[in-house]
C-alpha cells in the first residue's frame, strides 16, 4: 500500500478489530510496509481505516507482519471435526492427523480432500479421515 510511510505501518489500520484469514494466492511486497506471503498461511489481520481493499496482518507461523491486498485472502470459517485415523502427509500441501484429535476444518467444499489449520498453515487431509461435528 504505497505512501503509508515506514514510521508506523499500522496507523491506518484498526488494530482493535482482528480477523483470521488464510492466504489464497502468493503476494510479493511492492513497498517497505508490504507483507510477502505464500499460499495457505494463517494470518491475523486488521482492516484498513482508509482503504477497504487492504489489510495489515501477521503470519502466525513466522511472525512476519505487513500490509497486503484483501483480495489475496479469505476469512477463516472453522468447522470442527475429529480425526478418525492417523494420517502422514505425502506432499508439502498435506497436513498430518492424529487419531481422535480435534481438527479445525477451514474448507470442506472438496468431497475428497478437506483443508485444515495445522500450526499456522493450511494443509489438505483425506476427507474420509475426518468426522465433522454435528
């Protein structure tokens, strides 16, 4: 977000409002205050007071902070479930499961693979391994 000035990157953001979002696309910083991010990261974000298209946030797994376009993320809506079986990831896009553990499912739209929150990142797990609450 150009022109904010490096003295206080948060001054144009409402730090009293917090939403948790996940990154949908990679973003490369365009200015000193911007946050470079990869996909499938969990970010604690704050809305802008001056430009609704931008957020200020901190990547939960790395602690890096900065501004980024709102269009690159979506708010996390968690559905809780239980892991029915252990699962070991076979690629970097997947997450582990431990049988009978509570799981925060952030996307269950794919009938074969759910996306879950795992240590500040989003990973895929076999949908058949999760029993959703309720």
